[in-house]
């Protein structure tokens, strides 16, 4: 009896998660499904994939199978279970027919036994049949938005490819374009789900969904952290020293902000509720940056000299111990 490497059949690692195993199974079952596949060994591969998934999707069967893999196959590739081996995973009550039994290999029958007494589940809610329904594959796409579009909401077009069978049963990519409504307050990394807009199902199965991931185009002034909007605002040295009221941009408008007397570069001012909209709106964070003129007039230089004399005890590098 030949050993069956179910992980290799599905193309996953021994440490694969249940979700990774399920995803690999769906992809291969769709590829070799007799309704769409034109490959010569499609029927055999379809059965192998179904058998591998039957074992690896079940935690008990998978644990037993992993034990047997450690036990190992012989040098010639043949395999015999350990003496006295008996599966504890087993199968439940009736519903298992002779036709179902032919879906399993001798390896499966020998290892898990009782297959003819149990029901075989395909993970889609029904018995393993070549006419079973397969749900269409989910499709993922990305859409780039300007910050203002995500902030206020908009309508955009998105193009993506789905794989479907043509009139000859060949699986080919088809380009689709949809208009998508972007709700106000969408953040980078969030997804929009469009039900039924993914790949079509097989054998009458329902279509998959389209998941659109939002990403932001770079903005010349604003940055985003969560729901907060950040903007760096240059101020003059005298505005920082004496305090001032300055006009700054927000997303889509302008507001007047009071710069506190004695502000330094890097100081942050918070504008409550001026960030991204939502149930709990974000804030706008104003980061002050002191800017100097490129050139000074002779009068200004004299004033700076007077300031230096008046503040001669101030050492901005005192904390550096120089």
C-alpha cells in the first residue's frame, strides 16, 4: 500500500492553519472539478484533493495522520500502519454508500477504516459527489484614494479580474469594472465587501465576494494616524515667542488657531473632532515648526543682537552637557 502525503496533495505545509488548508482545497477542487477542468487526470486529482481535505480538515483525523507520518513509509514508498493500529477518529452513522467508498484510496480505507459505515463530508454541507456545488472564489482588489475623497466619501470605478469557465469549459480571466460608493471616513487598510461580485460558482454554487482594500495617495500636507489627521504648520520666531493667532488648513476647510506664548518647534495642538468622521471622530493634530527667514534686514539683525544680549543667560544646549 502506497503512503499518501495529504499535505503535498493540497500543496500546504505541515504547520498550515485550518483556514490555509480550506483555501488550498477550494482552489484545487475548483481547478479539477469535472464541470470545468479539461485536464486528463482531473477526475483522479479531484478525488485525491477531496480525500486529503477530508483528513486534514478534521482535527482528530489530522492528529492521527500526523502520528502516522512520523511512523514513516518504507524505502520503496510502501506503508503499513503500526501493529494494532486502529483509528479513533472514525466515522459517524449511516449514509455512506458503495459509490462513496470508491472515492477513497486503499491508504485511507486502511488507516481510518469504517469509511463504509460513515458519512463523508466535503466541507460544503453535502456528500462528496462530482456534481457538488462549489462557491465562487473571493476576489481582492485595491483602490487608491485622495485623502479628501476618503474623508468626504465619493464614487469611484474599480477594475479587477475574475476567473470563470468559458463555453468550452476552460477557466479564463475576465476583466470586470464596477462603480463603488466610498463612504465618508474610510481609512487606509479598511475593506469594502461587495457580496456576489467575485468569481462565479461551479455546479450552480453561489458566486464569491469582492473585497476592496483602501489605500491613500500621498498628500503634500496631511498625514493620517488612525482617525487623526496630522499637519505641520510653520510659524515665525516672534509668533512662537509672543503668541499669535494663525490660519491653518484642515481637510476641506480652514480654521484659526491660537499659538500659545513661548511655543517651541514640535509642540502639538489638538483640534478636537477635526479628524476623520465616524461614530468617534478623530482629531486634527497641529505640529508647530519654527521657520526662519532666509535673509534678515540690517534692522532685524540689530534686533537679534539686542535679543541675544537680553537673553545671554539662556543656553539651548544646556541639557546636552556641552
